[in-house]
């Protein structure tokens, strides 16, 4: 949750300055020497007031973390970054992305068309309120999502506080996954 809060603060700050990251994913969320999270690689970011370097219909980003609007080739906005952060959070809590499929194309299509899978069915012990938080954060329409990344993480924290000790599933160097108390 601390990492998600740090990512949310960075994304909200970028959004206040008119910058949309467009490729929020674990590989772009780096830990510094003190264990603080930094959002990196704004290489495909867009800035408000500037013409986009991409044409409508062009998909930029990583399939597993694409918002439905990005997967459909529409313009990304702050809500797109929030969606991707919610995918990261879902993956931290469950060990898998919500729309994980065998191919990038199928996964991108699932972001557009598939209902949000219940995280509480994947991870026993999570309170049902967590499903409600992810349903909103991963809503197909950008306007239906939380108003900020901090709001999303705050709601997730509240929902998780209704359980004794939430855990995250983290990859180990050998590629295996391990549970870590948050």
C-alpha cells in the first residue's frame, strides 16, 4: 500500500501538470536505495496542450496494463493511468493481472470487453469491499473511475483494513512468487 500511495502521488502530480504517463506497469515503478517508489519512463507520456505524437487508432502501452480507451486506440487521459495503477494493485494482491490472457491481443480485447473478475474469488480472505473498489477503478468508462489515483488507493486501503493482514504476491529473483504481509 505504501508503494501504491507513492505511485499515486507521483501520477496525480504529473496529471496536475497536464502529463499523462500512458504506460504505468511494474517495470516503470522503481524502488530507490531507501525503498521509496519512483515512477519512471515517461517516454510515451503525453502533455496537455501539445499535439499527440500518435495518431488516433494507434495503441501505445503494454497490453496487460492498457485502459479500455487505450486498447481501443482512443486518447489516454489521467483516468487511463489510474486504470493501469489499479491493474498493478490487482496483480500485487492476487498474483495475476485481472485480464491476463494467452496473447497480448486477447488481453487488450479483454480490457475492452470482459467484466472485471472478482479478486476475492482468487484470494480467499480479502473482504468483498475490495471487489467494489476494483470494479470502479477498472471501469470501462474513464468517467466512472475514481477522480484521482490517491482516491483509488485510499479506498483500497479502507477496504483492505476490514481484513486482519492483507498480503501481496511478489515475484522472487528465481521467478517464483512469495506472499508478503503489507
